[in-house]
């Protein structure tokens, strides 16, 4: 008999997470902690689907419903994550999960997006070439990891350390949020609400950590990372303008590598995704990371092409320029309602 598809319940969390932990393609964004953080920090509906047969979980599909007057109505697996999509024990169960997501009663007029390759089903299209991922194994010896960074970047890191930059693990998100909000403001990007980061830290607990770089007690750069199966994922990060001349960002990531290996026992560094043609893309390449294209899947009832919701779209150029000129305190008020629509 095929698996039965039903909505996830709160009492499924332990079994759901055990399935994700055991699945070779499982990612931290598949965990129920992500659902908890999205619900509490961003206020979105999360109709997660579970495939079950004979009392055993056969597959899962985490979905986030994002309704936006600016960007439309989308059902995304997994919203606000760089990766996601269905996890299942076989292709048949994947088909059942995706078919359940396509059902009109589930979609309610939404388009479907997968942060994974699309299934081989009618109406699904793939998009690649916009986002790239950057991953590299970590050596157990922190000094060897430093040696694998390009010589020019190593010199920049040593310069920053010689000028007294130090890294510390923060017990909370206060310093991180202040730095991150200022950093995205300079990029012309709306900032997420502070409660989103608090929800991530609360939901992921020891799997979430904030590292901040300081000089003489003054914070200059900060990064929030997730830990998963021996992997460190610096997911949100930023730096202040005064830290640029001191190479605060370079020191931050170098010290994160050192800490991840020496303290957390990490063996893989996931530098996250970046758009081709951006400064972040070039920064990661200069660190010796090779870009790998990320493939995402899209479906809509009318066959419309995937929307171009990214800052590189010329349509948003004027908005980005105006946003950069707004006072930072004002962006902390206006930004969160917009950012929570960018699933």
C-alpha cells in the first residue's frame, strides 16, 4: 500500500526529527526547529506534510506559506532557507508528497517552490545559475585550514589579528543584531525582525551560536551559525564600516573555522549561498571556495515563469538605492514587515 499523506502534528516532532537526522539528504532546515522559528519569529503558517505507512514515517515535506502583497502567494519548501524540498525513502513517496502540495486545497492559489531540484512531474521547471553554494572540508588542524586560504587573504587575516581583533562566543543576539541590521542597511536590504533571530537561537539551542569579533571591547563583526552533522553553516553575518580597514569580516570567518574545528569538532564549512556577480560571491571565491550551482524547482497552476525576487533585478534597483539612504533606526521599523515577505 502507498504511504498516507497527512499534516504534521506537534506530537510528531520527535519522530519527524529522527527521520530527518537519519536521512542522508537531511538538512537543518528540515528539522522541526526551523518550523518553530518561522512560526514564532516571522508568524507564517507552516503546513508541513508527513508520509506514513504502518506507523512509520516514509517521507516529509516542510512547507512555509508566504502571502505577500508585493511578491505574491507562495508555498515554499523550505521558506527562508537555502535548501529544502521533500525527503523520502523512495521516489514513489516523493511523488505523493509533491502531489499533495499541488492539490488546490493545500495551495489555495499559491505557486510552489522547492529549495531543491524539481521532481520529474508535469508543470515543474528548474532554475539554476542565479544562486551558488560554497562548501569545503575542514582539516582537524586549524592551522592547515588557514594555510588553505589564498595567500592574500591570509595576510589580511594576520593583519587584523595583529591589530588586536579577538573573537568571542556571545550568550545572546544583542551585539549580533545591531551589527547585522547596520550591515544589510548598507546593502539596501530590509532587515528581518529581531524576534526572528531570537526564535532561531531558541529553537536550535546548542546548534545555534553567535561569534562576535571585537577590538578593545568594541564589536565590529558578528555571525550567527548553525551546526549540523559535523558541519558549520554561518547563516547570517555582518560587519560595521569601521571594521573594514581592520579586516574584521576576514578575521571573523577565520576564527569561526578555528572555533568550529577545535571546539565543535566540525569537518565541513558551508559558506552559504551567494548570487553570481555579487561581492559576497567574489569574497568566497577569494577564500578558495569553489561555487556550485544550486537548482531550485518551481510550479504554478498557470505555468507562469518563476518570479525574479532578488536585489539584482533592475526592477528593484530604485528601491535599493532609496533604502540605503534611509536612517538606520527607520529601517529597523520599516524593514521587518517587508523582510518577512522574502521567503
